C-alpha cells in the first residue's frame, strides 16, 4: 500500500477549505482517509490560515509516506510560524 499526505477538499462551492490527510494513493481525492493531520483555509487571515500536527507528519514521513507538493509547502510554512517550546 502506497501512502501519501495530501489535501482533501471541503467547504462549499467557490469557497474551498482543505484537510491535510494521510490516504492510500489509489483512493479518490475526497475519499476515505487513514488519518486527518490538520486543515488549511486559503480564505482566512494569516494567523488562522493553517494548522498541522507536525509530530504526526514526521511519523508518517518516517514510515515512508510521501507528501504532495502543496502539503510540503503548507508544512514548511507552518513550521516557521510555530514557536519552539
């Protein structure tokens, strides 16, 4: 089974919101996912644009999951905004 981190479209017509999910590559874009890792809202203000569970992203990439280019950008941007504790 090939696993990928990608976006799942939600929201209404002309106002899309997305979930960052782990899914099998053979499933449909909006089909069943293995795990929801966060969300991305392109219409929101900068502070509330995205939220991603970085620990789970690192886990899934460590076991071989591939990130789509868009998810890779979202994770990179989210890492910049999260202050290390």
